[in-house]
């Protein structure tokens, strides 16, 4: 009889204690997404990833780049990633049906072009960090492509890193011989970056080089 | 009797009256104490369960493999990486994590992942290969590019720590929950934390089996035991455990408890790292994400809960299989699976990954580099508990090739290598400055002295490019063909001594073109050149190339008596490889928090230190080292049409054997030597170059670009004199110069009119005249 009472009391206390705790009795939702390979997957149990931003899409044209001109305005310059519109006149060694008979050079340009396009979209959406990541990815694929360096320099300038913008543009210039339009754009960017760093004499010099290149 | 009875009753009542008061008091005191304990335990239960439940060590990932037409990647390497990631070979791919290899085509259903570079969808793609290249991708229509999820290469743990990969309940594969409940706690979904029925059954089973076969603990109790309590086996602890189990069940749903259990349970010991939770166990034993596991794999893990070391599938495969099959049979008995399913799964092998394969190996040298870089930026506690995800530039395929190159070279050296000989190697992206592979010693699995980072050794002739670069920066005085004097020289040295450097061959060569002095690594010519441009200038050049040092400006520095680590040498040569731009070496690309937020970026940075035209000339000179100089044996292993640049390094008495060199895309530095700085009897060419060449032969480097930057002009010069010449002359070669400093063309050697017949005629006339005279 007494043990019963004690049991009852104990039960009551347990319930009370249970309710008295800090968190209430709602099942806890695991806060914070777990960290894992698991989590990197979009497989079972994962919500399907929202339509990826960087999934590259083949675009049909070149990339239109707004290039500041000497007068401080800007003009659209159409240029092609991976130097010179495809030169190769020899037929591709193998032409798989799915590739639509693209020349090898164009195929090589595919990923770089796609990443430049993604970067453009991310940049216009204000996501400079992602734009930068896309461009660095493009640079790993085509490290000597001045167009990629030019775009990365532009993004750095927008990110407020004028010193790196200048350096990246200079590196672009070291790979841009024989491409006067691109050289002019790169010099223009160097000028802007120098201006931003308070070096107006250097900026003026760079603008001169930009004119000469054109 | 009645009286007696009543008396007894009275007495009883009296007794009760006397004692019940006390008992009541005692009971109340006990209850209050109990209540206090319960409230306290409840607070403990809730606090730990609702907060951050586990300290999760940071995980380090390799680079994700990029796929696109034109990508340099062989089919075999691709399959190697997919296998390491736990992709299973099937005849037709139907779901993520499967691949199918047929001829030069690999079909793969990628898993998809999220990283700082955006999310990659899971998709079915066909990758076509030709030799060392990807020639095309196709999937749902044309696929421009795709990525494979990065391999996890390690974590950052304190000395003794639990490691885990957190999973959610909905990520559990089919049969995991069923099997766990069937084996460990059949009443899990019915009981309230403790299971009297379970205890009774366990007792019965144990008694009839004559030993402990089954535990009576519920899953909840097991969780409480592991999660909140230490592992002593006292009754008090059992009691506390039971109370806490009931409290836990009061507050939280069965699902929440089960999920916590799946993440908490101990499933193995990996050195000093404890493997906890099914998420990590799945990676650790199968290299696969948990949700992909099949029934036989699930059964193995569930069977291991009882005794992870007892049933370790790698050490005790037979015992583990028996246990696994028992679990499968239990599922069949309970009607969860059919008899046929059980039979099929019992017939399957354990399928655990093999130690030492890419799926299950350690990279202590690279991890050491990562940790050092992270410790500069983060607190130890953040690294070991916050579940950070660290994305690196590590390339497991190149790492494998680097390790194999070291192994191959040691095999070839045979006895000459000896037991004492050690090695180190650094591989970076020549243009990006990203560290791709790192070997810290002859045994790449040994985590101890990391020679790539810490062995600071004399660099010998590796310094020479700095001497020649300093000279070439003065185009008015030096070009690649400027004659330099390779003749004996004596210089004052420290403390009134003199220094008379010798050539390696002990032969002096007199006047030689500058490029030849570099490619043949002539010491006397180099010292004369260095003294000419100034030792201090040369040492400044070394700093501009990226290595800070405190070397005194002694002439002996011109032959590399200063010391560097392999990583520092890499930094120095990186500037040569990337056209004069110094790029700080990077191994980390990005750090994400557990929530996927970007914590820090390590962006690509460059700084121009040298004119790209001057560097182009240096690259030309260093490519001659490979084509005709001390590095030419590399072409015994590498196709001769691949243009490479490099430099051998040998130190006094053959103590260190160095080679540093690059292609368009890869830079590699190799070192051979002894930790006690003893003699190796190897030169740079006979030692380190052999490692380097073996690596490059397998890495299939891209030929170094011959496209000149602006400010380069070509001219025809006499190979021997260095004077301007004409293509019509013998011994004439085309040479790059700094624009504006080309020599004037020499006179042609072929007259405008072909004079041979005239000469012939004249000869005949002379014969006639001679005849007359006789």
C-alpha cells in the first residue's frame, strides 16, 4: 500500500520533473545541419538541391564583357574564351554523335565558357564570392586564358581588392600578346585599379597603354 | 484469542503508529531526495540532448574531380578514383554510386554534392576516353562539365577522440532500423525506456545458453549509457541509467532517440580515433555513404554493435561474417525479409574496403600541412569540435603517382639507396600554386618527421636559376648567348680564407654561352656571373622569388650553401613556372561551417615579381637543362616532345640530391638525402631526378608553352660565338631575346649567286695553269 503510494508519488514527481525542464516536452529538432559526406550528397533523404546556379549551360555565343573605356564609360566588347575563334581546320579525330560535330577547340572552350557565364550571372546577382569561385575554377581549367584573368580581376575590383585586381590584370596581359582588344581592356582595368589605390600617375600611364594597344 | 488478537492488533497499531510516522517521514525524505535526483537527472538529460550533442572534428576533403571534354584524365585513373569513393561496378547504372566500365567508356551515376562552388546534381553520365584524355561527356543531352564528389582524406582530431559523420534518421538505408531493433531491442517501439519483458527474455536466454548472450538493455538505455554515463557496471549506475532512459522517453520521440542512437553508437577503433555512428562506420568500412548500403552491409554493421573489435570485419572476417549472417537470419525469422533474400545476402562477401587502397589510406604529410595552415587561422577547439568542412587542392591520383615514383626510384637504386636514405616530394599546380601532392618521407604512411616541410637542407645548384635570372634582368649586359668564363676563380672568403670553387667534373670549360653554363651546371662560370651581378643582388632575387632567408652575402651562397625545405624550393620555382608571378602556395581552398556557410576563403593571389619576358628566357635556359644538360636523362622516361624545364641540385660530398622542375601544368620538387646528413653517393641527376622523371612519366604533363609573351624577339645567332648570324650559315640557331636587344643579323653565308660551279671552273683553270708551269 505504501510502496504503491511511493510509486505513485515517484511517478508524479517524474512527470513533474519531466515537465519542469528547460526545453519543454517537444521533441527536439536537431539544430544545425549535420556535417558529413552524407550531407554533401543530394541522394536519399536530402531535399533535392535547388536548381544549381553553377550547372553550366552551353551558350551559343561568346561572352559579352563590359569594358571600361578611357573616358570612364563602358562599352560592350564581345570576345571569345580560349583564344581566337576556333582555328582548327582539321576535322576532329573523333566526332561522337552527341557532340554535334563540334571542333575540338570549341569543346575545350565549353567548360570555360560555361563557367564564365555562371560567373556573370552570379556577379549580376550580387554574389561576388560565388562568381570568384567559378572564375577560379575556370582558371584551373585554362590558367593561361587572359579572358578569365580579366574577369577575375574585375570581380576582385568589385570586391574591393584593387591591388589584386591590378596584379591579375597584369598576369592577363602577360598571356594576351597578339590580342589587342583584350590588351586594351586589361590596361583599362589596370588603370581603374591603380586609380582606386590612389595612384593616378600610374593610372594615366595605363590608360595610355590601353590606347596604344587599340 | 479475540483479546489477544485485538491486543496484537493494538500492539500492531501501536507499532504502526510508532513506526509509520517515522516511515512516512523517511519516505518523504526519500521521495524528496529522489525527486531532487530526478529533477537533476532530467536537467542533465535535456541539456545535453537539446544542445549541440557531439563535438564533430573537422573533415578534410580532396579536390572534386572535374570532368569535361579535353580534361587530362585516363580511364583507369577515373575508375581508381570512383572505386575509392565506393562506386560499385554494375552492368547498368541505375542509381547514384554506381559505375559501369566498358572499353573506353565509363558510365557513372554521380552522387551529387554541395560545396562552396555550388551544388552538383546527381546525374547519369557517360564519359568517353582516348588515351590520357576525356574526349566527351554525355548524359541527359550534352553535358559540358560535371564533378565527382571529393574524397574525404582525413579529419582533425585531438589525441584521443571520437569521430563521427552525423546522419538524419531519414538517411538510414532500408533494414537498418529493423535490423537494429530485431537484434538489440525488440520492444523498442513499445516500451517506455526500460523493458521488463526484454530483461526477462534476456535473463531466460542467458540462463538457457549458460552465459551472457543477450543484454537486457533497451536502445534507450544503451544510448543513455554511452551518451551520459561512464561505463562502470555498478547497480547505482544501472539505476541512474534506467531513470534517465525513462526521462529521455518522456521528453523525446522514439525517432529522435533512434537518430541519436545511430549517431552515438561505437563501431570501431582506428588507431587513436574512435569510430562512432553508422554514418562514419559506413565510410570507414565500405567507403560509401550510409544510405547506399545494401542489406548485407547493414547487417554487418548492426552485428558489430555488440562488439566492434570482437567482430571487426578486417581483423576477424570469419567471426564477423558469422555474426552478420546471424543478423540476416534474425531478420528472416521476424519476417522482415524473405528466405530467398536471406540466402542471397548470406552468400555475399563482406565487401569491406581493403587497407592501403585509395579508399582507405592516410596522407599524413599533406594533413600536416593543412593542420599547420588551419592552426594559424583557427582555434584548436573549433577545428576539433565544430564540424568544419575543409576543401583542399589535394589530388589523390597525383599523390598515388608521387608515392609510386618514390617507391620505383628506391627500387631502381637498389643497394645504392641504403636503409638510411630518405625522400621528400612536393607537387603543385604550376600556374595556380596549389599543392596537389606531398610526400614527407620514404614511407608515405608514416606520420612523423615531415621532410617536405621541415627538412631544411643545402640546396646546391638549385640556387643557380636565381643567379642567371639576376643576370638576365639586365638585358643590356646579358642574354642567353652571352659568353661567360668557366675558368678557375679564387675569392676571398670569411675570416681571411680563400675559396676556389671547382666544377663537378673538375674540368674548366673556358668561354661558354650563358645558357650552356646553366644547362651543364658549371660552377666556376656561375660564380663569376654571380660575383659580376653581385651576391647581394642574387640573394635579393631569391627573396623576390618567394623565399625569405637570412643568408649572409658570401660568394659560397652562389653555389647553394644556403638551406631550404622542399616546400620553400617549391615556392621559389613556382615563380619561375608561373611567368614571374609569385603565388603563395596554397593547400586549402575553402572552409565551410557545419551549416554550410563559408567561413574563410583562400583566394588565388598573384604578385608580379619579374618581367614575364625575362622569365621566358629563364624557362628557355632551363628547358635546355632538360634537352641537353644535366637533366636530360628525364627523357629516358618522358616522351621527348614534352617540353620541360628544371634544374638539378647536388650538395658537397653528395649529401643531398635535389631536382626541381616543371611542365606547363605541374611543378615538382624531389629531394633525396639522409636525416643524419650523411653521404648519399647520389647527384641530383642520379637520385632525385629519377623520382621526378618517374613521377612526370606517369603524370603526363602538358608541354611547357613556347608562346612568347610580348617583349620577346627572336634572332639567328651563331651557336658557338653568340654573334648575330643568318639562317644560311652553319651552326646557326634561333634564340629568344628581350625585344630590342637582339644582335644584328650577320652576313649570310650563302652568296646570292651560286658560286660552286664558278669555283669548280676556277679550279680547273688553276690545274691548267699548274700544268703549264710544270
